[in-house]
C-alpha cells in the first residue's frame, strides 16, 4: 500500500483478490460482502448502498426489493441463532468471524426492511500500515505508540464508520505479549493481533424478556478476571460509570471508544452518558479527568479516514470540564 492511499477501515492488508469466507450466505449481496474494499453494506427497503472507504454509494441496479430484503434479514439473523419478526423487529447480531448485522423490520421501518452489515478486515490493521495509509498524520504514530507503551488510559472518539474500532485494535496490538487484555463489547468487532485477548459480549433478553446481560455487568465481571488492560469497545450508556470507576482504581492501559462529532464535543458526550448512570456533570468531570490520559479523535473526510486531533480532559479554573487539544 502506498503512502498516498487513503485509509479504508475494514480493507485488508492483503492482495485485492482476497475474498471473505462465507460471503455466499448473503445471497444477492455476496459480491459486495466478498469484496475486500467494502466496509459496510446497507439495504434500505429495495435500495442497496455500499461503502468502499469514502462513504456510502447507492448501487444503481441491485435486484433487491422489500420482500427479498425481508427474507435476507430473517435468514441472516437466523444464522446467528436469533429471531426477528414484528414482535421483535430490531435485532443486532454477529456472524462468523465478526460480521455485524443489524436489522429493523416494519412497522418500525415503514419504508421497508433495513439491514446494516458491518464487515471486519480480513486481517487486523497494524499501526505501521495505518501510518503508511495516511491515517496517522505528522507525529501521530509516535504519540500513540508512547501512550500504549506508557500504559495510558485512552478514549478513541469519532462518528460511526470513522475508524475508531480499527485504530483501537491496532493500538492494542502494541501491548506487551505478557499483558492480559479483557475486551468487553455489545457485539464483537475488535480484532486484536495479540496472544492474550479475552473477549466478553453482552446477551440480549430471550423471548420471555429474561436472561439479558448488559455492558455494566460485564465491566464488573471483567474486573474479577485480573485484566492488565480493560477495554470497552463502545461507551454508549450507563456503563461509563463502571469504566471510569475501574480506570480510577489502578487499571492503567485501559481504552474504549465513544461517538462524538469533534474532540471538544467529547466532554458533553461523557456528561450525557454519565447522566444515564445517575452521575452529575461535576462527578463525571472529576472522574474523567482522573481516569483518562488522552482522547484521540478520528474522522472521515473527502481524503479518507485519519486522526484529526489528540487531546486530554481537564478542569478549568472555574471547574468546567473540557477536552483540550494537545498539539504534541
């Protein structure tokens, strides 16, 4: 890969002729799922869109209609051992080696079934390859390597599809082989090239509404597993309370991702998640400043995906919480 090739999250560091195993299970979408350049496939009723690294593009002739989309959605969720119908119209599932499938059926989706397919890389990206692909401008690579080597707690922020998970996977691959990494995710997406990775995934309730195990519970369970690095794939709810508490009790080298539009918006996002857990803005601010050493913001622009900024949490003289960019 040349130094001017834009980073494409999910594209493999292998020959372009490589194909994902099991693509045939996706029926009419098999050519897209099998294409190593494609990171996401979306079915909107009778429309099909694909993202090859520069944002979703509509395919002019997909041969898919609403009825075929529904049949495909039901079959894919069934392959994951789950069930989707009008009574349970929204389902998130994982297939095979990390393909994530999210389905929404009518009447929740009035225009027709919605299927969102997130495709993992055929092989994990390394920080070196991300650097060569232009994802790490300037001294970004050296700064990130230092954060990992010094066992700093890091939060990776960005919009959906911006490369947060890919960057975090590459960072964790730099950890010492002797370290035990415990990864907690709603649906497994992190692909870490490391000899000692333990993965935990949430479980949704059954048809009777029982048996659910959420992220907050898994964070607490992970603390009993003696992690050298505690990783929360995505902070999106009350689990932020447990993660910040854990990182404030000697669990250095931890990490996670969070959705945010910009680096400065991360503070407001953390406050909003803390409110879901019953934490006041002041409590979130003081815990975050103590627990997090750095925030890395990634974004998808016309030239591809890249690290846009690296900052750190702080409290100003008035006690107001913010994320301040560190020019490095």
